[in-house]
C-alpha cells in the first residue's frame, strides 16, 4: 500500500519524484522512551534499538527505489504468504556475518474459486 501511494503521488508530482527504500527485520528489540534535554527544552521519544533494528536499517539502506528487503527471520515468519526473490548473502555495515537477504515481490496471487 505504501509503495502504491508513493507511485500515485509521483503521478501528480513529476518534477520531484519520491523514492522509498524499505528494510524489514523481525526479532527481539529493546524498546522504551528516552528523554532529551536541549536548547528548546525537554522532549521525549519512543524508540526501538538493538541488532534487529540495526539490520532493518541496513536492509533499507541497501534497498533500491521501491524495493522491500527482508532479513532471514522475517522471511521465516512470512512462510508462503508473499512471493520472495533471493538476493543472496550480503555483508552489511555493523553486522558481523553475511546475511541472507530476500526481496519481497508481492503477495501471492489469490486462487480462483470455481
């Protein structure tokens, strides 16, 4: 849906097209709120951090325009619900081992009922 919305926006704005790069990873993460003190006062943010989010960010950085790249745990959890394309083992910044990366192509075609 996000990619379709981006494409629709780009049909209206031909001079400055938008490009989305998505990385998805699954697993445990540290989550919580953090307080920042600055010149403009105090602000709070809620964030997730850890290797799961680092890998998701690296996948997004490696993705091309309109691509969705997924890590191995996400691929395992998807099962056969989406059509995937194997990209291969990729070495990504701040990740010690090469990661098996897949491109999410689309949901599988719905079967025709007869």
